[in-house]
C-alpha cells in the first residue's frame, strides 16, 4: 500500500524490541525493519547476523525505514540482547517439549501493551530463516507465541511474522485508529428522498411506463425500495432529479412525425 507521508514526524514511543537471532539475509533484516516501521516499532536488535552489520542490502530493503535501521543494535549473545527486558516472547511454528504457555499474537500484544504501559521492557524473539529458534533460545523466553497457520505449510518469512506481531501490537496499544476515514457525506433528509420518488413516479406516469394500472403500486414499491438502498446524499438526489427532468423535457419535445400524421 503506497501513501507514506514523509512530512509526518515519527514519535519513538515505548514499544516491544524485535530480536532477530542469527538472521542470514540482509533483505530479511530490511523488510523486518520496514514491517516494524509500518506499525510504530523501532527497537531492532540483531544477534550475530551472518553477513555482519551494517548491511547495504538491509538498508535497501528497509525502504526508508531509516529511524529503525539507524538504531539497530548488534549482540554476540542472545542473553545480552534480552538483558534489559522483563518479558520475552519466543515466536515459533513448531511445538516444543517445554512447560511454557503458548498464546496467539493478539493475546501476546495485549500482555505486552500492559507490560510496557507499566514502564517495563518487552521483546519478541524471531529465529533463523532456515530453522527458527533453537530450544535453548526458546528456553530464555517467558512464553511461546505462535500463529494459527496451516500445519502443512507453517513456515513464515521473518518479515511476515514481524508484521503480524507488530500489527497486533498497534491495535492493542491504543494506536489502532485508521489514518483517515471514508469522507462520505451524510445521507439526504428523508423529505428529499420522498421528493425524488414523487418526481420520478410523476414522469413515469406521463411517459406511460405503468402500462398495467393494477401493478402500479407494487412497481412503485420496488422502485422506492431500490432507491432507498442507495443512501443518496443531497447532491446525488439533485443530480438524479436533474436526469429525470432532462428525460421529461425530451419526452415533451414535439415529434415532427406525430404532428404531420395528425395534420393528415
């Protein structure tokens, strides 16, 4: 979805940290940073990125999420990357033989919002592209977060997984308002709609549309029902009445052939 307004100021409000453990491709780091920026996250931490840091491919893939890329921190050990956090979630698509609570992204976001709202730090662990997090890395987390994916095709790209968790965070942190509304005008007063009905029905009477008088009431009801569903604005009703008036004037225009026949 295009439409970024680069004139807007970015507020670095408290958000969860995103920790990528041994990411292999710079492109995945960059797209994860972009996903974070989409929903207001900015604290990106890398544990032993395979190709080192900084990474030009990551910068390019971040697509101007500069405020995230510029603040990336790199660690040699996962323990150091989560040292300042008091709530850590491990994301995984596989069942682990551990006595840990398993929750979905919406519940994870609710709990993180409350935790961070209390002035504490929280983070999300994401594993390697090929095999995810190791068991000893999951063991460092408080809770496992997983998604209701198709079991036969459960693996997500890192950026996809980050995007889902970041989106849920945005909703649960009280910042889920849409950036703009539809801008739809209010529906016209009922009196204007009734005026449209009467105008149309009057012209249809003159043009001989209602060829069977006993069916006129049901046909009128059908027309009114269809027009009511339109939820027209005052401007739209004025336009429709202009169309009806144009048809009415055309019908009233003298027909030379009819006049000649009458004279004969």
